[in-house]
């Protein structure tokens, strides 16, 4: 079902986040169990880190593209879009002109800004990517595209880049990574917090119509 209202957007995010949290809760319970061997416990922790990362990346990607789908459904003109979404709409036009290195191709771009901003916007669907490596820098880029605040994640850059992404990559590539129970439980708590935070930011942006030019 396409997303046309803020309520539908909220429902999609809630439904997606619910199953992710349930799976993460099950994994946390297994890791907290004391009736397992040390070897099995290490295997559970390693698996848990990978699952934590997969839900972090998966939800950010789904939530970001769901918000984009919602903005597209508003059928706004280019001049009604906030600058971040206008930049996304113009990305392909500017990319083509730049790659050919032909100054003449910038003329249609200039004409667009002069006379076509009152046309209905065309935004590319499902274009917000995590590049399968959701680092703090990629997260920053995604927040800029969506027009939401990144600063609240700035203190978590080491956690995102090192404890979550780097550890996940080491495990996924078959390398041995020492990660104990307490470290995992702390990472679990932080990831759940970031998932809730990102969801709230998306929902608030939709309700406050941050995608509109000169929005509050």
C-alpha cells in the first residue's frame, strides 16, 4: 500500500520496527542466559552483533525511503519543496551535465531554475541508500537528504563506526572479534535508542511538513 498520509507512514514504521525489536529481544534473552557454554555464548554474541547491525541498517533504509514515498505522494511543485528535496530532484540533471563536461548541457539546467520550478516535482523512488555500510558519515548524508537533524547522533559516531559497523564487518568477513556480554547489552540498548530516535524524527518531519519550502 502506498503511503499518502502521515498516519500511514507512522503505521509502516511501527509495523516494521515491531518485528525487528521482537527479534532483537529474543536474541538479547539468549545472550543473557547463563545456562550455555562459554563457546556457545561467544557464538551468540557474535551473531547478535550482526543482527543488531542488520536491523539498524534495514530500518534506516526503510524509514528513509518510506518518508520519501510520502513526500512524493504530496505532488508538490519544485518551488514548494524544501532545499534538500529539491537537491535530490535535481541530482540526475546535474550529474549528466557534469559527467559529459559539455557546458551546453548546463543550459537546460539553468532554464529549469528560471522557468520550470512551478512544475510538479519528480523525485526518484527508493534512492536513499545505506551502501550496505551504514557509517556515521553515510547516516549524516541521509539525514541531510531528508532534512532531519544529525547533531543528536554526533556523539555516537564511535559507537556506530567502531562498535557496530567495524565489529559487524569483522565478524561477517570471518575474522575473530572479541565482544563480551556487557558490551553487547550496552550496544543493544544504544541501537534500540537510535531506532526509536530515527523513527520519531521521520514522523515529526512528516507531521511538521519539513519537506515544504519555508516550513517551520
